């Protein structure tokens, strides 16, 4: 006669699998795609008239990237490695050059009187522009602002920008506002 094999109680197997699933879902980290951090301007008041802000041509630092990943800055071809220094020069306008951005003296809390640029960096690219080139240009533009803020932070407060208090960072941001305008990509060279 055949011996009976004892049955294995599998009633809790589903519960254990469910608990393991929950454990791994909770303890696992997911890679999150990161994008560019940009603050949008605040929404206008409901009763405020929607007028287009007119910016003088002198105050616009136009950066164009074509589908061949070539850079055109204010109508002149430029290498991407020169972009950061040219952007800094445009923003600060150290010699009051009439071809660079206008400067306005402002009283800034914690800093005092400071020469604030009215300049805006206008970035536009072709639909065929490579993502790599677009990111290189973005990085150079943001690096220009970051370096200027770092220099001002060190000279005024004697410490790096990252170690400043919120109030001190706000003062630096008022002195060197991040003004990068991005236009919708176009088919500049193609159909």
C-alpha cells in the first residue's frame, strides 16, 4: 500500500508574497528624471491689464542654436566655450558699453546701492537641435549667472552663495536676477 504524503499548508503563501511585495516597493528607490529648475513669473492680478513688456533691443542677449548645433549670439557665430564669459560681460556691462545691457542703480537691502542689469538672455533653438547642445548652452548660461552671484556673495558677505541665509540669497537674487527667456523651437532651416 502506498504511503500518504502529508499535505503542506500553503494558505499563508499568498500573504507572505504580498508582504514581500509591499516591503520591496517601500524600500526600493526609483530614479526620477530631473529637469531644468526654472521659476515661472507670478500670475498677473485679475484686474491687471495684459500689456506686452517692451524690452529695448540693447537689453536682449539673443542666443540661437540651429539644427547643425551651431551657435549664433547677437548675430555673430560663437563657440559654446565663450558663451559664459560673454553672458557675464553682457549682464555686468563693466565699462558702460552702449552695445551691452543697460544698468540701473538700485538700493538693495543688505547690499546697498548696486548696479542691476536690465538685460534678458533670449534663448531660441531649432527643432533639429540636439539635446546635448541645448543642455550645453543652458549650462553655460546658468553658470554665468551662478558665477556672478558667487562673486557678489563672496565680496559682500564673505562666504559662498550656498552658505548664505535665505534673506542674503534673496538680496543677491535681486542684485543679479536670473532672466533667461526661452522661445518655442522653430524649423529655422528646414520645412
